[in-house]
């Protein structure tokens, strides 16, 4: 996610370090075989700088670790390499030739292949069929029948090379996640890839599977294939990378040579600024625990249990890396996912929340991450969106009281300062911030006990962001317990009264106001081991 | 009836199980119709009667599950594959099924009924002459309208052979008289549309003198509309076939007369003809290969006797 | 009344005027009354279809349900074992039950509406044919059920009772769809089921209710249609009627993607379809062209609407 320009000025020292890093680049990256060179790559979105003058060189057989916080610009950079997004500035050179516009096809021709977090495989086809999709060997003749034997024969050496333990004709649906990754990598090899980009490849793998993948990276290296390894698991990065590039706020802030790669160093470069809490302490000390989770396990990580409580009048920030299980936990509390173990208590009483309806009946409301899909009905009027959850109380004998509904919408419009001409306008016509306010208005027209915000300000401009934060604070001062999931470090530190950090399905630790530093959050988020490494 | 509905599923399963268990030692003769209708119930009664007289044969009466040429063709192919010795068929679409019918005819003796397929290798056709039936309808109209008048016709599929022959037959008889058939409306065998066609015709031509229902369900619709609009008796109704409402109207005198075919005879005579043919007696097949069972005019005079006969046949 | 409904109304008026000029009998009381009767018959189940389409589904078994419930109703009434009102209640209950089963299969067993109702189409047709042994179910000659006939086939100063029933049902359904909590939830579920669920709406109950309403209204229509034709051959009765219903609903502005539609639109859609059928007969167009005329006029209407809308938009843009 692109971070806004207003993300806070960089300390002068860091700027200098990044300049130094840039001057270092030719020395480290300027190996004779560098076939891909990015120079001064920038990407501007309206109002947002996602990338700012990034240089990156890739040589054959080199493993580059790419690290950075959520929203540092890693994804944008990879999208540019894949030809999905066009850079607004800078140069791309492939084999010494300047490429003006890198298309998806051009990227493929240049030998760049991706192993995505969400695998792009057809799980109804065999591994071999996936590897050669679109390039199947044919038997000839007018029917263009696929020569399945040749298909499997050709796939076998590719899979063997990666140490795969399954047959080429196995259906992808029957493979484990790690095995599917091998299929993706084999596909890349079959396309004569020179660079394989792996985006968080180990996030869902077991320890053994991870080790096997790291070994595969070693083999690719031996085949003179370059790898860009994107991971939050700094230990793994340290293990495989020849070189580490650190992105922060769209800038390449450091390039570390093999000898410089240390977990602590990487974290320092990733953070690089002081974040302050935006608000003072709550008006009153927090009250009793309105929402308690005791050893709750979800299907995401059935082996891990999470426990925490949200107290009345407090904002609990739930931090963690993407994929650490925060959203799944929130979905479980809101009744969208079954709870495999443990219990949820509201006001001290154990409750079974089997559907959002039951959660809502208990006063637990969710402001979802994807508001366009789950929060709003875009083609509905603003007023109808606001009343959607409380319609029964606005009706008599099943018939909606239109006047009462309009009054409520107008009251909420005034209360939340929703900027629209009229509450009869379509919700889809509003800006992101105002849409989010409509979602909030829906819940505020009822009696919230616990409000869960999942990425409350994603895609919202700064002014509206601050308004949302102010509303959150007002609500908590009225005694509502607020649970805020956020990947935005500034937001977590700026808004929370207390932070719980999740790591792989469990709570890695809690931080009080006095302990709020980005380093503390990040250390917990990348796993306890990271703290030890950093301490070393 | 409710009980029956409840046991439907069970019965369907049972029916599937039963079809496989037919005796194979007797020669099987199949009568394949073109779709489900009451009309064929009479033919079925005729086949049953023939079965009594032909104990050495296994007579089968088959309905295709849909009135579609392809479905009927598959049914016949299955029958031939199952070893029937001869097939009598009322082809859904005789014109475009020549090859398919020839294929069946090449394997077993093939007879046609109801609608003929003269271009095929069928042994013979047994059934009515729709042209003759149409002529009889024309005679009814001439008799009922001595001073002449305007008629409008109603039919399911105006383009179908049986409809066209009936219409042509009627026109040939009334040609030159003061009776004229001004229009024929089709309804695609949708009863709602059949009734609405009559209503619309009445609205568009209030001065109409006579209405002709060419398919079995058309006269009842005419009868109902005229009854509802109070024109019963004012407008002459000429009918085909023996729907209970039609016969009731004839009895009442509000329907001039109806031309009926004798499907019972087709079933009865047809099966006996096939059996004879298989035994080597080919004398019953005339040179023109047409065995015409004449159609009858049923009017007030003979309607009671006809109805009694029908009841006896369907009841038996 | 929104823009789309207005366009449809204009199309009906244009078609009606043209027909009336060519054959003034189009406006004769008898003809209007007959057409009104058919609008009533087809409108009742088209309204039901609209509910299902708004929920984001489709109900393909309408024609088969009309055949099955029709033969059952005629059979129960003509046998005289039960009073017609009991028979009506039984048929209505059976219709609702069919809708409930469809709804549960779609929401609980998570089957696609198309598959469930397509199977329904085949099953009910088959059962109807088996029920009568493929014979035509009808009343014996001269059979008369004065109250029943007056109720469903009678006319009040030339206004057919089927139209009156249709108007009453339309008003009730308009309130349900456009004014009730259920109606709002139905639109929400049809437009964005996920957001509706996130707002605490019991989405599967809403969807099931849409099918119950659809099949219940179809049952009412089945009785009216059965009493109109007074004779039902189960193999062809009601064939393709689901398409009339879907066409009327879609003409009336229902989106097959769900979440859009209005009762007034469906009513206008039904009126247009029936006027087109009437036109074929009144203008003496060969019956075989019936469907072709229907398709062409609808297509032209939709095209004209689109064109008109575009022109107006570009005019507005030029002015702005």
C-alpha cells in the first residue's frame, strides 16, 4: 500500500545514509553480468509517491533480499518489473538496451518470472499441465490434441531439478502449498527465466518446507538464475541473500552487502524515523473488559491460540505483518469464521458468535477492510446504507418509516460531517473518507459495545484520516471498546492506547504507551527470535 | 389422487425396473406415437384389444418423453436394438426424418400411422385421410350455413401436414359456395394462446359466422369463449376430434358436428396388419400402400352412441 | 417512476396507438377486457419472478409448476372430493413448499439457482404428466363451479377478476418490495450479499423467502390459468411461461445480476408482452410470426431507449 507524502519528514542523518547507499550501488551491484538495471525509478499516484528514485541492478545467479515495512513500495516495484504498472519516471535497461515501456509480455520475454503469494495455478489441472499452460506439446493433426505423455516427460526434469517429491501428472489441487510453489518455480524455469521474484514465499510454509525452499533458491543460484526474495522473515533473508535492498517510504534507503546483513541493521533501516502518539491518554482510565478472547483458535492457524481483552474506553491496536492472522481473528469475533477452540466473552459472559447477526446482537460491530465490498452497498443511497443494520428499529410492523430513516441519516450526516449534497445520493459517489464515515454511521445509529476497525484508513486521504481518528477517540471516551487492526505503523502508534502484536496466529506481546516504538512493534511482529537476533 | 402423487417417485422407479424385464420369446410389435395425448389413449385401447386376439405377440405402446423428432428417433432405435419385430409410428416430423425412418425400415418392417411418410421405405400407412376429414368439415359448414358466411379457423401448428390437409380439404369443399374460411390462427399448442386467439378473433371480427377448431383442443376453447361472451348458438362451431367438451357441445346442439378419426381402429387394425405381414400374408397391403380408416361425422343424431362406444373402449 | 419505466410506458403507448390506428377494434371494450385478463394471468407470476431476480437468482420452473399445480387443482375440484377453497389452499401451500425447497437448496446446500430450478422444471413437468398419465386434465362437459368461476374468471363491469386480483397483489407486493424492511433487505442481498451479511441481515432467510413468494404467486397464477383454459394437457401446459416472466421482469428493469428492479416496471413489462400478442391477432399477422414480432419490438424498444438516453446525455454534456 502506498504511503502518503505526509508520512513525516525523514531525519537528516537517514537521508545521508540513503545517499551513501546509492553511491555504494555501482560498487556492489555493478558486477559485469548485471542484465537488468533500474535507474531512478519513480511511481507517482495522485497525491501519493509510491516510489521515489529507486535504483536496482540484478546480475545472473544473485539472490537479492528485498525488505521494507508494509507499504514501503516493494509491491509497486515488483509490479513495475512485471509490466503490470508503468513507472512515472526513471529508466529500465535489459541487457544494456533501454526499455521505454515494460509490458507484461516484455517482462516475460526478458526472463522475469513471479512466484506470487497467491499462487496463480489452475488447481483442476496437473502439475505438468500448469507448467506448460499455453505451450502444451501437441500430437499434431487438425484436432490439436495435447500430447500428455510428452507433457509429463518434459515436466519431469524441471521438477526433479527442484527436488520435487511428486509426479508431474499429480493434480495441483492435491498438492501442498510448498509443492505448488515448486510448480510455479518449475514453470518459471521452463520459460527460461533469468530472474525469479518470490513475494513472501515462506509466509504459509512449515519450517521443513521453508528449508526446502531455501535449498531450491540455492539450486536456482547454481543455475545462474537470479532471485529477488521478498520477506518479512529477516532470519531467512539473512540466510539466503547475497545482498539486501531496504525500501522505506518509496525510497531505497540502504543496500547491504553480504557481510553487512544483520537483523538489527535491517530493522533500523526499515524504520528510520520516530513516530509519535497523536493523541493524549483517554479521558478516563479504561473500564472493565468488554471483549475478551481466551485461547481463541481459528482455521487460519489451528495450532496457535490468541488471548487478549479490549476494555471499555480503550483503543487496542492490533499490529502484525500481513498474514499474521489479525483479519482472521477479527472475522472470528464478528461471527464470520468458526472458532475452533477457546472462548469469546462480552461483558464477562461467554457468547457464541456464529454469524454477524449474532455478533451485532451482542453489540460487536465491524468496520471491514474492504469497505466497497463488505462495508457498503455502493448503488444504495447514503441513507439506506446508514439504516441497513438498524432498519427494524426504524420501521413499524415491517414497513420502513421513511421519515424516521431520513431523520436518522441527516443526524448522522451532521454528527460525522459526511460531505454530500444529500443523503439520497448513491454511496458510491462519495470519496473514500466519506464512504468510511457512512460505514461508521451505520454502526453509530445503534448501540456499539465493541467496534472492530480493520485497516480503518486504507485508501483515505489525510484530512479524512484524522477525522476518523478523532471519531474513534470520541467513541472510546463514550465507553466503547475499540479494536483497531492496522498495518500502518504510524496509525498503530499514533492512535492506540495499547498495542497487541500478532505473529503467526498468536499474540507475540503487548506494548504499553511508554513502550510504543516502531522498533518494538516490528521486533514482535517478525517473531520473538528477531529480538534476540537484534540483541546479539 | 393425493396418495398417488405421493407414490409417484416410487412408481417411476418401479417403471424403470419393469421395462427391462419383457419376455423375449414372443415377437414384439411396437406402436410408437408422436407425443402424449388423450387421443392416443384410444389407439392404446385398440392395441390392447388386438393383444387379446394376438396371444403370440407382445404388443408394446410407446410414448416418447418429448414430442421431438430426435427423442422419437432414439426411442425407435432403442426398440429395434431391443429386438422388436415391427414398428408402427406416428412420426413427429415425417418430412425431415426420411433417412432416419429408412434406417429403421431397413432393419424391421416399418408402418406409419396418423401422419404418413410416403417417401420412405415404409410398408404401408394406416390411418385417416386428413384431406377427407377436412372435406367432411366443409360439408358440416355448408349444411349449417345454408346462406353462407365467414369462417375463421384455429389450429395448433398451421404448417403441420395434418393441419394443412384438413384446411385444404375443407377449402376444396366450400370453394365456390358462399361459405369462406377467412383466416386460420395458430397457437403452438399452448392452450392459453388457443383461447386468447378465439377471444381476439371475436374482438377483431364481431360479424364472424362460424368458427372451426382443427385440433382436438381448439373446439373446447371456442366453446368456452362463446359461452362466456353469450354468443353460443349464434356462431356455428365446426369441430374435429372427440374432446368431452366437444361432444357435450354436439349433444347440446351448440356445436354443429365434429369430425372424428378412429385411432382405436388404427391401433387394432394396425397391429393385426403387422402381425399378418410378419406371418407372410401381404394381401392386406393395397397397391397404393394406404390403408385408410375413414373419419366419421358425429352430430346430434349419433353422438350418444359414439360416446358410449368411447367409454366402453377407454374403460376396457 | 424512473426513466426506464417511463420509456417502457412510452413504448406501450406508441405500440398501442399504432395498433389502434390500423385496427380501431384494439380499443374495443371486449378486446381491452380480454387483454386485461391475460395481463392479470401472466402478471401474477411475473411479479413473483421479479422477487427472485432481484435476489440475484432465477426461477426456471415456473411453467412446470403452473402445469403441476394446475392439474392437481383441476383434478381436486373436478373430482368434487374437496371444496374448491380447500383445493386452492392446498395448491397454494404446495407452491410455497416448492419455493421453500428451492430456497433451502440454494442457500443451505449452496447449489446454483439455475441448476436447482432447471431440475425443478424437469421434475414438476414429469410429475404432472405422470399424475394424469399424460392425459388432459379437464372438467367434464357442463361442469360448473359458480363461486369459483365467478371469482377467478368473472368480470366486474367488464373488468376481469384476474386483473383485479393482479392489481391487489401488485399493490401488496409494491409495498413489500419498496416499503418494507424485507424489501430493502432483498435489494441489499441481491446487490451485495456480503455487505448485507456484514450488516447483520439473515441473507439465506431473505433469499429463501424470495423463492417462497415466487412459487406462491405462481401457484395463484396456476389456479387462474387453469380456470381460464379449463383443460390442461400436462405435457404442454405452461411451456416457456418462465420466459414470459423473466422477459417481463427484465423489460421492467430487473437486472439479472440482482439488486435492481421495480414492481411498476414488471407490470409494464407484462402489459407490453400481452399487447404484442394481442397485436399479432388483431392485425392478422401470421401466428407463426408471434414470437418474432415480440422479440423485434422489444429489441427496437431497448435500442431506442438506449439511443435516446445517450443523445440526451450528450446534449446535457454539450449544454454543460
